[in-house]
C-alpha cells in the first residue's frame, strides 16, 4: 500500500513539474522570440531607411544637374536605381 501511495505521489509530482516547466518554458520562449523579432525589425528598418535616404539624396543631386557618375559614386546606388529615378 505504501509503495502504491509513493508511486502515485511520484507520478503526480512529475506531472505537476512537467506542466510547470512547460508553462515557464513557453513564456520564456515567447519573450525571447519577441525580443529577437524586435531586434531584427529594427535592423531591417534601419537598412530600408538608409536605402530610401540614398534615393532621396540622389533625386536632389539629379535636380541640381550633377553627372550620373558623381551621383552613383556619392550615394552608392546602382545605375539601374539611378535610371528608375
């Protein structure tokens, strides 16, 4: 009888521990995932912002009548990007 009681208690404890660990693990995993997602989003946003800024500067340089070669060299944009402006 005592062995049955101990076995049952052990199983219940294991089940409770598993449930708690799973809940805590999911919460930690979600928090880590959100943090990584935010960091990646910031990096992507900066890259996109810099690319847009380069194109805006190139447009202004075109409006000033600067040579295409000077614009590409100064902004780092490709000939295709310059032609699309």
